[in-house]
């Protein structure tokens, strides 16, 4: 039987592309297992985001905002499951899909934002150690995932009970932590080929990017922070909006070559978004900032764990000092890369696909 899975997410200049990127990774895994996938949402305004779906022949269908209308569309499309990955969906979206008999996986970053689901995924570092209370959705179902009602659940083990406990099984559970990080094919193929070039007289090779859209418009300021170090380097800065900058800095638009650029870099400057998991998997020395409140939890975990250097939220004098140290000290840079390399094994999407398909 061929399963059909929909991905409800958006991407664009304002919202960024992080939600889309991790959904694409899971969609690639499901397609590799014979499933059919369909994206539901809007990627207007980001040519790069549109190209990610087009290159993989993933169909895109506009999605209504009203939960019951979305549930009806899902019925018409014949979808067996829907993956929700958005901060702005109506809280009743998951409930409406479940009520219509559709399995729901919600990808979250800590707070489920009132969204009901059969399965939750939080791939943030240390998520498995943080408390999580999902919305109560049915009589007899507690917010901690336990079940005290009659054995009539539509999914689960014998008698309707969860198969393996409230948070570690496929029914009504949570997949949490770095074991479940979703990585794209293009990143997985780079593992083992990552090659940090040795620092040369012209300085280390630096890559600077902030998602696929730089929604906060911070790339020019961080390029300026690099120049302010006064140290030798060569940099590539990814920005959807061209800008002029002096020095050995090349400004390029969003590109599919990003995984290769990551693998070659001596240092990457980026925000604590979804791309950081790709950098950790590749073992690339990374210096982190954050451009949205939802990135702070990941920033604190990664910097606090010594897996990345912390630049703070702005390219101020303190951030320039950190960059100066990293540019001048190859051993310090490489230590960050070494620590992160063993954290993400690249099999997270396999584990998530196993759990999602077990619902169907």
C-alpha cells in the first residue's frame, strides 16, 4: 500500500525557510520508502524555497487557513497523514485533522503552541530532558500523555493503550532530542567529504549565512563585524539582497551549493536555526548568533555545551572579540568542530519516518 503524506508548512522572506528545509528532509526519506508526498502552503517570495520543491518534484498546493477547510482538502487529496511545521497555524488545525481520521505529526520547538497531534517531534538539543505538556485532546487523555479512559483509541497497542509508554512510542508520543534531527540528502552526502582548508597567509575561509532568506536582514552587519577584526580572512556571505562591502568578502545569493560551502569552511557564522544541525553533522566549526526568540533555546544549549562559539544577538564589540579569537586560533576553531561531529549521526529522519509510518 502506498501511503500519501502531506506537509503543512510555509516559507518566505519574512518566515524564513527552516520549516521547509526540515520537512524536505523527512519528505526525501518517505519518498525513498515508496510514499507519495505533497506540500501544502505558500513559498511565495523565496525563489530558493520554490526551487527546493521543484527540483525534487514535490507538488505544492495552496492551503486554507481554517482548520476544517484544511481537513476537507486533506480528505479530497486522499492523504493518510499530515506533518505540521509552523508557528502560525490555527491551534485547532491538528485537532480538526485528527477528528477527520488523519494521522498528525507536529514538528515543534519546545512549545506545541496548542497544537494537537498523534506524534510530536522536537529535534532541539536536550529536548528530551525538558518538560513537555501536550494539549489534552480527548476525555481520559491526560496532558502528560497517559491514558485512563476506555480502550477505544483509533491507534495504539492492544486495547487502545499506547504501545510503549507516553513519550517513547509511536502513539501519542514525543520524539525528542538530537537523535531525531532531520537532514537533507545534500547534507548527508557531504559527510566524509568535509574538508576544512588549512589556514593560509590570506587567512581562514569563512562562510556567513542566516537561513535561506536572511529574514532579519543581518548579513551585512555581520560582514562588517568580520572586517572589524582587522585580521586576514576570506569570506563568502549569503544574502538574498546584494550589498556592497569592502575587503575579501564575496556576497552571493541563496544557493544549492551551501552544503559544499559549509564543508569547505574553516569557520561558519550563522544563527541557531535548523542549519546548525547540518553544520554539527559535518563537523564544521561554528559561531552562533540568534535572530528570533525561538532560536534562543538552541543557542543556549549549543553554546553552553561547548559545541559552538557564542556571538550573542548582535555584531557588537563583544562579538568582534569572539570572532578575532576564532580567526587567530585554528586549534580553538577546530575543537568546536570536533565536539559537534559526533552529536548528529544522520539517521534522525529514519527514526522519525519509522514512527510516523507506524501510525498508518
